[in-house]
C-alpha cells in the first residue's frame, strides 16, 4: 500500500520510459554495483559482496506474488 522509494543511482541514459510505455507495465532497474565502482573507467570494480546481495535481491523481486 506504499509508494516505492526512488533513489537515482544510475548514470547515463537508458530507454526505460520507452520500454515501460511499450510493455504498459512498471519498469524497475536494480543495479548490482557498489557506489564507488568507477563504472567504465580504468579501475572499474565490482565487490563480490555487492554482487551476491544484488542477486539475492533480484531473486526476491522475481518471486514476489502479484
């Protein structure tokens, strides 16, 4: 019964609005990266703990009853 909390954490642009409109469904992006990953840079990194926590989160979202 509550609205989701929305925190912008993704850089760049994604065509999420076009996909949501075409599917006529909500669109959610769940990034798995750590905030300091230096995305697309020479020292790009991904902490395994963030990855495993992200995978667990994705599984929970996918098994939610609708």
